[in-house]
C-alpha cells in the first residue's frame, strides 16, 4: 500500500505552502494600507529552517472489514537565500541547501529517503522573484517541481496596498507532478490580520480549498487517483524592515481514492495531511 500513498503525496506536495517568499517594507498610505511585494536588499542573506511532516492513512474494504495502514514521514532542511541583484521589476536570488534529513515509518522507503537527501543536499539554484511573489528558475537545476515547491504559491501577493483586516484571493493550478492530467485547483483567501511594532511586522493568515473533480492516472504506476478535495490553513510573519518573511506555517489535509490494476473494484481511500513550518533567522 505504500506505493499508491507515496504516489499521491508526490502529486499533492506542490500545493502545500512552503519556502521563503521575500517582502520589502513600503511606507503606509494615508489610509493606513501597506504594500506587500518582493523587494529585498542587495547583499542580504537569510538562513532558513524548514520542517515538514506528512501523515498518510489508507483504508481499503477487504472481506467485509476495513483494512487500515498508516505511514508518517518528516523532513528537515537548512538553507540560505542570498540576494544577488534588485531591479524595478524583479529580484535575483541564489538558494543553497546546506542540510537535509528525511525519515519515514515505511521501511520500504529507505532508498528513496537516501536519494532525496543526496539530491537536495548542497544544491544551489538561482531564482528570479517578481513583485507579486512569483518565482522563476533561472538555471533549471531544481526543475519546475522544485521551483513551485520552494517559491510557495506563485503570485500570492495583492496588487494594491492592504489595510489591516483586508482580504485578497488567489487561485492556482497544482502542477501534475506525478500524473498525466492536471492535479486540480487551489483557491486561497489571505487576510492581513495586523501590523505591529510601528509597522515592522505584518501578520497574515490564510485559508484555502483544494479540488479536482476528475480522476487522473498516476504516471508510471498503473494506479489511478480519483477526485481530490481538501483544505488548508496557515499564516506568515513578515519583517518589513528587513524585507524578509521570518516565519510561515501551513496545515493541509487532502482526501482522495486510489485504484490499482489488480483490484479496480476495491478502492483505497486515502487521507494525506501535510504540515510545514519555516523559520528564518531573526535579527535587527
């Protein structure tokens, strides 16, 4: 059962809010609204600790009884982001992964864990960050999946200044990481909860839904994932003086079914919960 579970997780992980978007401090307007956009300072370096845990539960009806299996995995990553250059329309940064640790309760995933650690550790990637938070890979070293994962959700920031209590909504397609069809849509509503410390810290919360109405084959597995439905909550703390996000946290739960060629009439009902927390070094 580990194979369909892990295949579905790889399909979903790009939807989780992870990584380190960068925001710069802009002066408040006369109405008290603040602008949130990507404009860090040349020469800045931020160290980041990213922790992720995934809980997978699969239930299949066999012989009139439910058969349940659970797999839990975790990842801890230490990385640095260095600002190379800043232009009016974009910022170029270099991201280096210094350390990666992956663990799982599934004994069959040992080789995959080692491969993931080896593939990520010591990698250096260059990204172009646009003012709305979109990230574009410049060197191709992390690929489309890695760019999406490290860049959080592209284009999440509001186009106009926002006052405390203000909301904005963003929608995005989930890349089909391990499927031959699109994975669906994520729709998230963001809220600027408050601005503290004389405008230095901005606190943003988010709530969203994930949905895909059609089934999709999982490439290379012979399995098929059914419709998806899920929800996510989270938030972030922005240090507007430094122009960095110093903390983010998200919790996403997704439900689906997976069918296998050997048992097409006995679907596996899968629930996946992905929790992530990012913390950057804080300084004056």
